[in-house]
């Protein structure tokens, strides 16, 4: 868990520092189910989808209890970059928002996690 968070911190902080104080927008994870499925062990967790481009990804994945822990690790990384490292120029983008309800659900998760 800490390894994953630290790798995100390193990448985002490197980019943010290179252009500070200019803003950067970090697009949070948006792998499609077939991309996760191609990772080691992915076939045990990911669904078969006819069209992964419009399937279980982005915002829809973030609000699913199946993905909560992983999404919260991404948010922890962003908090570390913004807070502990002082990179206040980092903004986030939530990909593939399909409905206002999904947007509200993600906003609640962001708020719960201090973002």
C-alpha cells in the first residue's frame, strides 16, 4: 500500500515542482477493465465487458465499494503532495463522469478524504 502511494507521490510531486507555481491538473486513474485485467492477477477481479471504453472505469469505478481502498490510496498521495510537500499547484480531474449523481458521490468521497 505504502509503495503504491509513494510512487504516485514521487511522480506527481516531480511534475508539480517542475512548473511550480503554475497549476498542473492530475487526471486520476482511469484504467479500463481490460487494462486492469491484463495485470498480474487481474483476471480474478475484473469483469468481462463487451465495450470497456464505456464500462467500469473512472468516476464509476471510484464510487464502487470494490475500488474504494485503491481510490483512497490515490487521494492519500495527492494529499501528501499538496500538504506535506507544499505543492499547492496540484489540481485533480475526475475522468468519465456520466451523471450529476456520480459527481456528487465522488465529491462526498473527496470530502471524506480531506480533499
